[in-house]
C-alpha cells in the first residue's frame, strides 16, 4: 500500500506535511508528534467502529490505521535521536511513546482481526490462526497495562475483544470442519477404515478454497490456538481403539494401505481379503505378527497422518505428543498381553532373551519413527527387570519372613554363645566338626555366652539359610543374578530389623540389656557370615559384596539401648547417697549423733541395693565381661563419694571409735 499525504492536526489547525520534520525545533517536533499520535488514535477508532458495524465501504474508503501509526512511529524515532540529552524533552517523549505504543497495539489488533473472514474464504487457516493469536496477545497487553485506560478508549478495546471472540469461534468451526474432512475413521462390522486427505479443497458450503488446506496448515493453526492437544487426544484414542488394539487382540487381522494422489486409506479387518490365517498359539510367533502389523500402522501414521508435515522441526512437539499419548495407552497392554506370556517358566532360562527379540523390535520401531524418545523404552526396561522377576519374588518372600520375625514377643530369650565353643552361622555351638579345635582357638570368631531375644536368633537363622543360597553351585536355579539378590535380601533384612526394632525406655534394664546383646550378636554374624561364604560366592559377588558396613549402625543402636538405663541408674544412686555427695558433711560431731550415723548407713545400703538389683539383671543376661563393666560403672559413684568424704573427715580417736 502506497502511503499518501498526511496532515498534522492539533486544536483544529492543519498544515501541510511538506515541511521536513527533522528541521523543526524541539518543541515543534513534540507538538507534531502529539498531533500524529492523536491522528493515529482517531483513525484507529474510526476503523474499529466501521469494522464493528460491518460497513461495506470500510474496506474501500476507510483509512488504514497502520499507515498512521507507522508515520507517527517514524517521526518519534527521529525526534528521540535528535533530542538526546534534553531531560525535559526525554520526559515528554516518554509520555508520547507510551501513548504511541498503546495506539500501535490497538491498530495492530484491529488489522489482524480485519482480514480473518477473507483469509478463511481463501483457505489460509494458518495465517488466520496467527492473526487471531497475535490479536489476543495485543489485547491482553492492553488490559494488563495500567496506563492503557488513559491512553486509548475502553470502548474500542471492548469492541475488539468482542470481534476477537467472534473471529476465534469462526476459525475454530472452520478447523473442526477441516479436521473432520482430513481424518475419517469409520467402522463397518469387522472392518475399520482410516482415510487421510492430503488437502481439503473447499469449505463446508462447497465453495472452493483459493489455497487448499493441508495437514501441516491444520496442525499449525491448532497449535496457534492452543487446540492441538485436544484434537490429538481424540485422534490418539481413535487410532488406538480402531487400529492398534484390534491387531493386538487378533494378530491375524489383515492390514492394507492404499495410496492415491489425494490421500491414503488404511483398512483393518476381514473384508480386506480372505482371512486365511489364525492367531498363532505360540507367544513368540504372535508377538512377531503384532510387530509386523503394528509396523504398517506406524508407517501410515508417520507418512500419511502427518503427510507433508515436518515432524522433526516445526511440528515436533505435536508429533511426539501424539506418540506419547498412544504409547501411554498401549504400553501397559503390551506388557500384559505379550511380555508376560514370554516369561520363561524356569529360572535358569531367564537370561535367555532370544524369545523377547520381536517385542523389543516392536518398541524399537516406535523409536525409529520418532513417536517416542529413548527415555520411554519401558518394554526394554521391563525386560531387564524380568530377568530378575523370579528371584525378586523369592526375595520378597524372604523379606516377609523378617516382618513375621518382628511380630515375635521379644520377652522370650534364649542363651547363645560360650567361652569354649565356636558359634555356627545360626549362633549355636558348632559341636564336633572337622578342624573345630583349630578354628575355636581364634577368639575373634567366638561369641560370649549371653541371652538374646528369640526374634534376633530367628533373624540370624534366616540370614544363615538365605546367604547359603548365594553359594555357587551346579543348581540350575542358582546364577550370579540370583546370588546377588539373595545377598541383598540378607542385607535388607538386617537393615529392616534395625529400623523397626523399638527402643526400650530407661526404666527397663532387662529389655535394654537384651537389645544390647541382640545388637552385639547380630554384629558378630555380620562380621563372620561373609568370611564363611566369600570363597564360594560367584566372582562378581566376591569383588563387591560386604556386610561389615552394617555393623556401625548396630553398634550405635547397642549404645543407644544401654546408655539410658545406665544413666538413669547412676542418677538413682546419686540420689540415694544423699549427703554423701556433699562436701564437708562427714564431721567429728556426727559420731555423737546416732541419728546421723543411721542415715548415713541407710544411704549406703540403699545405693548398694540399687547396684545389686541392676547387677543381678546384668549377670543374668549380659556376657561376663560386659557385666563387670556395668558393675564397675555403677559402683564408681559410691566409692568416689565415700572416699571423698573420708578424706575430708577429722581424725577419730580409738576410744571414740570403739564407743
């Protein structure tokens, strides 16, 4: 469009635009700019009003607001360049600039909405969608701009918003028609047809488009309006229900694709040809059939459903979204219908994945056509998990045993260990075994005699039986994979037991001492179980497997179990000693006070009774070495208090002492 002559209007005065704007003074330029902005605003208002009233002369005689705002913007840039450094001029230019930007948004929004009807008549749905999207953005900016109500008329903005709603609705209706004509999925009994038109040549009224609408135009327009995912959801559901699932249920269904210059049709069902084959009973053959039939469908989706669409660039997100929707719906069915029947019955055959190759190739086909990404290879991941499925089930069963062990009443105790006998892996005397004297001579492999809870002994027995399964044998069910899982079942059982074991309170010495013994007993076996079986483990297990690192957590639990009891007992002893803990208490005049002497004696008797009580429990349950340590720890406060007071007491004569 050729830009015509313009007039600067301000207060009704007009002057020709022949004067060179750059030669005007600063104030004159600012005045001219304000006139230009007012002119552009008025022109835009007039165009919006004529457009809203559907005046037939609007397109022929109406002024173009874009010309006015272009002229104003050009002069604005000239003025800003010439008046740099002038603070007053800069402030006024900023005010003019805000007004100009608001008018530009209003004019552009009108220009985008003005030609929508004509674009739809020509079949330019992609251009129309871009115009609608841009108009919506411009009007949203006007609404969020706090200065907008002072710069442009609210009525004009509301008029454009109403036009936007109408044009968007018209465009959406046109896209719905084009989508329905582009993709037709019909079902006739056992026959399903999927027809794709490479272009739509006329609108719903039969009026030919000047530019036929292609699938690429359709997806671009849907994406611009934010409608692509809703349309793809419906398309994915239809393809899954009418194409993929029938072939998964009956892999013998025939599939045929016919291509023409204007489109393609894929037919699935008996009427494609005589059904001469039935679904094979062999799961491997059935999986191969599904792979081959699905490959035809996937090629149809890539080359025909997305005909003339650049799925690797402009519409990559649309294409991959369709693939992810299809894969999310079909992958669980693949695992149930194809993967589970392919699982070997014998554990020794789990590592043989040859029969799983067709299923893996099917997934690779989805990856090759670009419908899924490498991180969505769920079947491949499931096959790797399947290699451990047999032993994983065994492992879960073994860990269930730990839960049942924790349900045993921990008040029941058993005596284990001994000074002269070496414990076997179950914590019991090894008895008369070959080379038993030689081994028992090593004190590091003996466990002292003490009481442990019945559930701790059950846990150790469980660990012994399970870790014995890690030994490499000729048994077909015992492989390096199973050995590793059995070993980790033992580790997990010890960790689970430690986490779920309740901590005793400080007023229950028996439970505290028994839990201390349990921890030491388990630590002993954590340190010796690997030593007993390491030489018989598979090489992969020998290089990395260990149980020693779990010992530290049980040592901490042992300390946490016995410390509160000892601390509380020491506090009771200190309280029982009474004045024995006070300095300068045992003086000479106490000898003459029988009441004070009786109180002093009673305090010592009470403190000694507390020690005797705890020492009796310790002697019954703790190992001898630990019993003596506890006894010394509790007697210490009494000995310290008595010795300290005696040092501070005055000398007493023999006669006074005898009295």
